């Protein structure tokens, strides 16, 4: 029986997640890790889906026939999106990998269409059909069926919304296109987050086209925001698709890494247990651990996001008059903020998930093991990517998993591939 046939029988499907630590180098790279035990350990057991979760439905979905976008021409982008938004992982990777890739796919596909139509937006009716068709295509390739809510996908994501200019000719006459292209054709994903050259050019262009509106508003911020999407669609027509994708994801990463995406629940137990004198260290650390374990269940986050989260939590604790560094007292590390104890921190520029017939979905983690969560000092209130006052040796640079981009000080950086193996059992 072929593997595909097994999938389609779908009698009983158990997804088992294996955690395979494949160290890229020998062990001396990580002397600090107490026991780099390579035996597989269970990972993410709590999200194990129900046995009836459909695997890949290879049937071609029935589309509306009313969407003029050519999804075939965006095949590669769509494939990557379906992997980044893979069923059970979509909610966990939403913020960092799934939704930014979906957004880039929409932008580039629409940009391509504008070469034919001369328009950088669809009307509402068209948009509704296209969003729904794209969703069906993605689900057909294994993506979560809840993308709409996970990624706030609305039909407005393909329309002009409140932006007054969508005609390519009109756009090009209102915008200094060479200036915009110069700033955005080659975006360095690390420098851009600090210097914001392309982001500022996009804002500038969006502001300029916003001013073309026939009825002026006192507050243009919503319009400018909508116009930024239009500017990005235009940019996507001028860049090679792969370059456009890199640029859009790079811009998204700057935004992503600036904020902690976790929701901080009530801190009553911590404030009750961690008095300033820390008279009851065990009680305090117990409360901290229990609190952090709640945070861990939320999402996979990037190393820079973990830093943001540590700063947010530390600041909140300080507001509760907890002035002692309880992160240090209780050994809270950066990886503690990411999903589960295994602590997969994604790189600050996460690479796309990869699907393999045999191993399933895998993605790369930057495991900065045992990097203590920095306790915010009053002077450094934000973990900004640019002026990084943190001196932790292995603080992840705003770099991708290209080793060449890491800080020289990084000695303990370990990249490993977290392989999530799907084991199919037929009953
Ligand atoms: C596969 O897709 C078809 C057509 O969209 C649908 O009718 C069927 O229920 C799907 N099967 C599964 C297991 O999701
Ligand atoms: C859609 O794009 C594909 C690949 O670029 C092309 O072969 C096909 O003709 C296009 N279809 C339409 C309707 O334009
Ligand atoms: C769609 O638009 C909404 C509102 O502007 C935005 O929050 C969301 O991120 C967009 N979704 C995608 C997938 O681009
Ligand atoms: C929306 O756009 C489509 C395709 O461009 C067109 O056929 C349709 O008439 C438009 N609908 C409205 C309400 O403008
Ligand atoms: C926006 O308009 C200002 C003022 O006319 C101009 O200096 C600037 O170059 C324009 N920027 C873009 C990106 O079009
Ligand atoms: C201390 O923390 C525990 C949970 O770790 C909680 O049950 C208890 O209520 C807390 N005590 C106070 C005084 O807040
Ligand atoms: C923190 O301490 C200050 C001064 O001791 C006090 O005024 C304030 O109410 C305390 N805040 C909290 C949240 O306990």
C-alpha cells in the first residue's frame, strides 16, 4: 500500500511529534548544556490533534471561478504558505511565520495581477471570492482551516480599503518611484530594522498618495496605513518574486521582533509570593515557574521576541515592587518564554517550514540554551534591535540562520533542526 493511500484511508491517524536534536557540530560547541542527550523526547504533546485530523487532502478544491487572480502563477509562494501554516502549527507559528507569509503571498499575487489590470486592488466582490478561493487552495495543501481567524484574513486584505489611489499610472505619477525603488529593491534584513530606509520610503509614498484623496481628513493615519499595502503591492511588481518575498518578510520581521506577542495573565500569585525581601525563595520561584509555564503554552517565538517578553515581564514585576532580579534567582532563561521546556526559539529571521514526505514538517530553531533572561534596568526599557545594550554573550544577533551574520561574541549558538516526525498508524 502506498503512503498516499494510507493517508487517504485515514482510518486512524496519530501524529506523534518527535524531537530530534541533530546538532550541527560536535558537542564541544556546547559545553554548557548539561547533557546533550540525543534520544528523542516527546515534544508538544498537548497540541496533539484529534485522530481525525485530515492529513493532506490532495483533491483539487472546487473554486468559485469568480476570482481573476492567477494562483497558478504563485504556486511556490502558496506551497510555502501552506507549510508555514500547517494545520496544528498554524496557531503556534501564526505571528512569526504563517501570517507574514500569507500576507506576502497576497501582496505579490495582487502585484502580478496589476500588470494586466493596471490596478493595485480588487473590488469587494472579487476580493471576497479570491480570499475564499485562496483559503480553499491552502487548506487543500495542508494548511489550517482556521486561517481567517488566525491571520485576521478579510476581503479587505485585497481591496483598496480607504486608500484613494489604486491605478498604477496614477500611483506612478504621485510617487517618486525611483526613490522608493532605490530604498526597497535591496533590503538588508538586519540593517533595515534599525535604519528603516525602505519602511520610511513606503511611508513617504503612502503619505503622498493619501494626499490625493478628494475629501481631506483631519486624521489620515488609517488611510496612510491602507496605502502602505498599495505601495507594497506596487513594489512587488517591480521586484523578482523571490526578491519581493524576501523584502516583504524582512519588513514584517522588523515589526514582529519589536514586540512580545505573548499575553501576560494575572500576576497575583507572583506578587503574593515574591515579596521584596524574597523571604520565601522557593514559593517565589514556584510561582514564577508556574507563571512562565503558562506563557510557554502560547506560541513559538523568535529569540528577539523572547528578549522583548523578558523585558515586558521584568518591567511588570518591577511595577509590582519586585526589585530583586527574580529571573536570576529563579533561573529563568530566554528559551523559557517559547513553547514548552524544550524551548525552541526561532531565529530572528525565521526560515520557512519545510515539508518532507518522510519527516513531516520541520523548522529551524536557534537554541540559545541557558541564556539568562535579562532583568530590565531602569535605563534600558526596550530591547530594541538597534541599540542593544545587552552584553549576554550569546544574545542572538538580528540575523538569520546564516552563520556568517552572527555576532562574533556568539559562542554558544546552536542551531538545530527540530524535526517533527509524523508517524501514521493504521488501526
Ligand atoms: C478533501 O477535499 C474535498 C473537496 O474539497 C472534500 O469534499 C473532502 O471532504 C476533503 N477531505 C478531507 C478528509 O478533508
Ligand atoms: C497563470 O499563470 C500560469 C503560470 O505563470 C500561466 O501558465 C497561465 O497561463 C496563467 N493563466 C491565466 C489565466 O492567465
Ligand atoms: C489583513 O488585514 C488586517 C487588517 O488590516 C490585518 O490585521 C491582517 O494582518 C491582514 N492579514 C493578512 C494575512 O495580511
Ligand atoms: C469587480 O471586478 C470584477 C473584475 O474586475 C468585475 O467583473 C465586476 O463587475 C466588479 N464588480 C463591481 C461591483 O464593480
Ligand atoms: C513624497 O512627496 C514629497 C513632497 O512632494 C517628495 O519630496 C518625496 O520625494 C515624495 N516621496 C515619494 C516616495 O514619493
Ligand atoms: C503562591 O503561588 C502559588 C502558586 O505557585 C499560589 O497557589 C499561591 O496562592 C501563591 N501565594 C500567594 C500568597 O499569592
Ligand atoms: C510600591 O512601593 C511604593 C513605596 O513603598 C508604594 O507606594 C506602592 O504602593 C507600592 N506599589 C505596589 C503595587 O505595591
